[in-house]
C-alpha cells in the first residue's frame, strides 16, 4: 500500500468529486483517504522532529519514496503501528503496549499537501 501524491493526480478527478458533493466535501474525502493510506502504508514523514529518539527506540528510516518527497520508507519495531485519530490530518505512532511514541501530521489536500512527525 502506498500513499497517493495528490499533487500529481488528474485535476479532472478532483473536479468530478467536487461537482458530486462540493469542494469542501471533496477536500475532506482526500484527507480521509490520505489518513487511511498513511496508517496502512510502510512509510513515515521525511520531516521528523526527534528522529534520534525514534531511532533509539528501534524505528528504521529508509530511502525516500520515489516521486514523493514528503515520505520515506520505514520499518517499525515489532508490535508498533500507526493509528488514525478522529481528525483526518493527525495519526499516532504507538508502541507494542499502546503507548503513543509520536504524533504524525499529514494533510493530503492537493493544494497544501504537507507531512511531518514529532517524537513524544
């Protein structure tokens, strides 16, 4: 599972979504999809505040995702996972005991796409 780079999508796709339910609805749908893709993927944001803390805990940051400078491939320690929150732009990285280790921001909207993560 990869993350869709919405800045590279056909603008007619967004136009069709907006015509079907309005611009706000189309943007919210992009952000919901972005969060779902993020938590199912094997990537983390390239912009990491406290990267050394996460690496010391066993997170392995790999190469950049081809064609998407916002993300890098990553390997999480056994039992760690990304979990969606009730806000489409925020997710959590939790350890095997369910303790939140990092907060992840990903705004998937094509016009202002951004991602970063901060260790807690």
